[in-house]
């Protein structure tokens, strides 16, 4: 019997300086089976690096009011990647701006007012094709190595999950380091995070069952009241090839294989839940999507949020909204309609103005923690970071320990992954090694890491 043809998709890269737009657009595209989001970046200058590493078919650029500036980037991209399909979203453009964009090689111009429907129509004009690899680009297996490294896996664990030898994992890591131009696992994760390659939507296409590699994508845990809503959720997850666990009888789950070994994000989907259904959220410490068949009043919403819910989806909107909301929740977002939230926002404001103690303890980074995170993201060692910042190595170690504790991680790779997922990575990076601009150094030392010579 002939093997079925491999599934092909349109590979898309997204650029926008607005994080909410960037994440939301990526999530909305990633839920569609004919589209694969290979990465997302904030800065237009990072688009070329992302194209070289992930070889997208289409790039979506958010020009906003700066269409003329984006046209210069498009010209450079088209010279380097002649087959690339470039779609630019813009607002408030003049005739001169539009003409400049067309001359630069922009394939399609979309006003922001036309929304997602117009983008999808343009994307689907691009014929889907088999993923291909060119020299310097990351293969699907190498992307898996980066994602597993960001999840905190050791070489031995990656070898077991991917069913390959530890030596093969080491060789793959060396190739990844060379392609990303880094020298450590932490630096590789930082670089991948800056290019938006750690999200589940940027993962390689699913494999056949015979070559299943222990996927580290999102896992949905479905529980609650039996009925049409649960069946519809299961159908949506199956149609989109997402793994899920269906719990018919509530009870302890921490000892199950999926809870112990799944390393990607786990999100609960609770349908009109009873109190015992919420226990798995508290037991595993995971976020939950509350699917409700009846309107939720403010007291019920407050109780649900306190129990671990981070999103609400009406049961009659599962097909349209559930999958997009599920992906946003897996990335750390709170997705709740404005109408039920208004009374709670008013109550929080009153509580804040009254100076009542308590509330959420958000992981806000201090200026020093941000400085150290920026340096570590560039692959600096503790001694190099100390020299660049003009502080003692012991101080760097102490601040790094506090940073890990604040983010709930144990190593640098985990810190970069968590900081990127919650938007805590500093917006600007320090100059690369060898460039002393912008740094002050201890008296008598060069500001270039790795040099100890006095002037």
C-alpha cells in the first residue's frame, strides 16, 4: 500500500513591534491546519535572520504608520530571498509610501482596517509545499532540540524522548550552536526566544505515529460535565492534531504518566465544572479555560479566576474561539471578555486606592536583574557579566539566584523561556562581545568581556 502524501503547509513568519498583536496574530494563524507559524519577531531588523534560519514562504510585516521605512527592509529581503511572499499591513499611508512599497517588491499591501480575513485570503494564495532545508537553516529536528533545551531537558532525556543516541543529540546541539552563532545552551535558547521559535505554533509539523518523538507541544486536559460541549472540544482538538486527556471521573492525577512526563505547557479545559473538577488545576498548578453554557456573573467570575481560570469561552462559541484562546492561555495570557471583567476591574481599582494589602504578586524585574538577564542572553559568563556591569562576580551570582527564584526556574535556559513567554525579556540587548559602547567598566579594565589587560 502506498504511503499517504506528507502534509504540507504554508510557512509563515510574523513581525510586529506590538507584542499583543504579534502573539494574537500568530495564535490565530497557528490553529489553521494549512498554516505553520515558524517564528515571530518584534524588530524588523530580525526578520532576515529568522528567514535564514526557518525559510518561511510568507512574511507578514506590521508597518503601522512607517510604510516607507519598511519598504527599505522589503527591498533587502527580496534581494536575499527572491521567492519570498511579503505581506505588509499598514495604516495612514500616503501615495508616495504605497508607491515606494510596490517598487521595493511588496507582494501585497493590506490596510489594518481589513483585519484577519484579508490576511488569510492573501496567505492562501500561496501554494503549500513540503518543508525544505537550505544550508544555514534549522531542520525540524534541530528545532526540536532547541525547544526541548528550553524546557530544561538534559541530553539523556532528549535522547530518550527523540529515540536517538546521546551522541546524536550532542552533534545536533553543535550544529544548532553554529547556525545560531552561539556558544552555549542558554545563549541558544535566548536567541531562539528572540526569534519567536519557542512557541508551540513554531514547532515542526507533526510526525507520523511510527516516528513519534515525544512531542513537547501543549497538552489539553478536558474535564467537566458530559454533553455536547465536551464532545465538540474533543472534535476540535482531534481535527487540529493536538494531544489531550479526557477525564471522565475526577480524582488525583499527579501520578499519571502524562502529568509526570509531559514537558510542554498543560492547560485544563473545564466544561461547566463542579468543585472536584477544579482540583486538578490546583494539584498540577496549571491554567484553565472555563467553558460555560450559562452567563457568568461577577461573583462566579471572581471565584473562577481565584480557582485558576485564565480564560472564558461560551459553549456556543467553541468552534470559533476555543483553540485560539487555548493557545493564548498556554502562552501565559488572561483571555476574558471586557463585559464580565468591568465590575472586577472597578473592585480592584477601589482596593488599590484604599491601600489594602494583598493582591497579585507579579514577578517584576529590578533594573539590576534586567541588566544581568540582558548580559546572560548574549552568552556572557558570570565573570564577563561582572566585568561589563562593573560589579563583583559574587553579586552577579546572588542576583542570578534571586532571578531564577522569582521566575520559578533552575537554570538560564528556563529563565529565558519563562521571561520570553511573559514578556519580561528586556527590550534592548547589550552590545555584542567586543563592543564596549554603552557599558561602564571597573577602573583600569577594558569593557570588552574576556580581556583583563590594563590600559
